[in-house]
């Protein structure tokens, strides 16, 4: 009997020890938790948000009483899909996807979570995107939304989101917004494709006309340059001929003057000879 009581006591002690070990393991399992890099953990106790946060790593908390939720504090991209857009003309179009790149600062996690919960991006980004897109579309016609102002939607949407966040959630930063081309009714889309094709043809024709005009202008300038060159050559040739004629005239004048001087010299010589001959004859007659 003593031996049986001792065995039963040992069994009870062993069972208690096993139960204690299991309980400690469970406590460790539910009290120890890990916070991933790029996240901050917030804690709730009895549904109330605690005023403490935890950085990445392993941390302890009271099991079954305290719960933790991770909040991303690195850059993330929220995809808002199927956003309806009713234009001022009554045409309903849809933006297939709008991507909002945002980042929540670590020191603003508690205030943002307290005001908007850990799913803060739903009221601050998703719902706000729908609101801003509807506001924009309601004041613009289809052509403005689809063509004229489409390249401005992303910057305007980013500015509108950031302006509101500065007031209600200053720690949430909008890094960028990417907007896909909206879906429009098929019949209207075909019309736009036809318009775009005609516009492309017009641009091609306009560019071709510019090329032709440029070539004509180039040819005209070439002709002007050629005419100017020919005129300059003709002018030079004419000047050369004038100079040649002038040279010939001067040479003729020189030759005439030379011949005249030669003739005069010869006449003077003949006159002198005749004079001397007459004088000699007169002297001879005087002696006789």
C-alpha cells in the first residue's frame, strides 16, 4: 500500500510538472511575438489602444489580455480599383486602377491609428481617391478627362490628397500617384480612335507640307545664291572688259602720240634740212 501511494504521488507530480511545462510553453507562445522590419507594432488591451509601440524584433506582452497589430512604416503602394467617374456631360467612365504610393512616419503611428485605426488607408486614401476623382469628373467633359487633362490628373490628385492629410494626418506622406487610362464606352472609344487616326494623318500631311515648303525655300535660296553668283561673275567680266577697252584706248593714245611725235620730228628734220639747203644755195649765189 505504501508503495502504491508513492507511485500514485509520483504520477501526480509528473502530471503536474507536464501540465506546468505545457502552460509555460503556451504562455511563451502567446506572449512572445516578433515585429518584422519596416513595421511598428501597436498594442490593444481590453479594446483600448495602449500608448506604447514596439520596433522590429522580439517582444513580450500579456497573453490573452494584450494583442498586437503591425503597422507598416516603409513606403507602400495602395491600389484603388474600379473608380467610377461621371463627367459633366453625363457619360460614366471607370478608372481601372489608381496607385497611391504613401509612407507613414514612425512617430505618427499612434495618433493616426488612434484616429483612423490600423486600416487608416481606407478612409484616408481609398475613400478620398473616390471622392476626389468624382469631384474632378463632375466639372469636366469626357474629352477633357480622357484627352486634354489626363496628364494632369495624377499631380492634381496627389496635391489634393496631401493637402487634406496635412490637416487630419500630418504624419502620412503621399509619395506619388499613378493613374491608368480610364475605360470609356466602346462606341465612344472607337470614335476617339478614328479621331486620333485622322489627327495623325493631318499631322503627317502637315509635316509633309512643311518638308515641301522647306525644300522649296531651300531651292529658292539656292537659286538666289546662284543668280547672285552669276551676276557677280557677269559684273566682274564686264569690269574686266571695260578695263581691257580702257587699256586698249590708252595704248592707242600712246601709240598715236608716239607716231605724232615721230612725224613731227621727221617734219622738223626735213624743214631744217630744207632750210639749211636754201641757206647754202643763197651763200653760193652771193659769191657768184
